[in-house]
C-alpha cells in the first residue's frame, strides 16, 4: 500500500473521530508531505472544506511554481469543486483512493492533462460505505444531491 | 445597474480597503441577498477563499435544495475552482461583472447547463485594472499563473 495514501486515510479517520465525513487528503512534493487535511463539513459547518480543499488551504498562499510538482492524494474521487481547485493550481497528478462510492470529475481532469491514478483501495471504500449507511442525508449534502436523486 | 452587482462591487471594495484583491460576490435567493463575500487571499493567507467561495462559505452547510434557485453574482469571471463549486452545488445562474481582465471557466459552466450572464461592467473592470497595475505578482498567484506566462 502506498504510504502517502495511508496518510490520507489517517486524515480520513481523524475526521471520523471528530464526528465528520471520513475523507482525507495529503499534498506531496519531493517525496515529502507538505500539506494535509480532511473534510470539515461537520466540524466547521463548512460548505467548501472538502478534504482536498482543506489540504490546499493547509499550505496557504503559494506561487504557481509551488504546485508544479505537487501530487495530491485523496481517499475519494474529487468532486467538481476539488477538481476545479486542482485545475486552478495546475496540479498535474492526482492519486485517488477509490471512485466506486462516488465518481467525481476525473474525466475533466484527464481531458485537461492531469494524470489520475485510482488505487481502488478497500479501506477507503469501506470507510465511506460504513459512514454512508448511517449518514445518508449528510453525505448527500456534501455532494450537493438530494436524497431522492 | 443591477443592484445585486452593486452589492458584489461593495464587497470587492471592502476587500480593497482591507488590502486584498478587489473581487466580490453575493448569493441571491428569492430576490434577497442570502450570502456575501470577497477574496481573502491576502487577508487570511488563503489559497481557497476566492470571492465566490467566501460567499458560499458565508451561508455554511445547506441541503442541495437550498441552491436550486440561488443566483450567484461575482464581479469577475469565475476561475476553475469557483466554477467547480458552482457545479458541485448545481447553481443554475451566474451573473458576471466582467470577463475582460480574466476569462474563467464560463464555457464549462454553459456546457453543463448553467446560465452565464456577463454584464461587461466598467466599475468591475477598472477595479481590477487599477489593482493589477500595482500588484501583478499577487494577481498571478491568485489565478495560479507565473508572471512570465
């Protein structure tokens, strides 16, 4: 198992312990973790702090050159918002834990030249499956869908 | 002039007074402003608080149904990240102050069925032109480009 994905999973579990949605993310540069975060919808009443956004925010303001060799790891396929943030900062490589629970905008990332690697990781998948079983409404809110859709 | 765009401009000017980038946004629902915000890159050392994101965050957690009839006003064409957030929450209508300074991902919004109205507003344009003249590096950072590109 990829060590950086293990760290993203660590972030996802941290969110779960805080009563939040178990999605985590880390930013890797020169083989080192330079940023990390997890979904904070519940913890901060946030509409924008998905795991990837939280990880990007953890490194604060950076020039464009900073992102050139950044790899972003995320336990779950990035939604449209996180995809857009990846495109804004021209991050070239995304490693996704799983995309069976939710398939984000991977096609758009690829179309714009971003390398998308999907690990199909069982731990990432089970974390979300267990969570959604008990929190369907919260999960729908996080991806901007209604329960009936 | 559209009253809601005037409020978005008010937000942009507030950012300028705070030493920040003059871009503002408001969320309108049932003809009332329900959320507002401005770019906080400088003020909060933030990589993600563009004006539209700040406005979305100002209303906090909401169910998908909340966004169905929301119109988002922004003084400047939405970048990829803000475009992605608009798509995530399925906001159907975006009113843009101007897109001459920067043309965001309007084509993607339209491709996905979002109505994009561009007002070509001179105040919005001048605010950005005056700002960029004195702050080229900061502006490049905000849109994820290097000065030479």
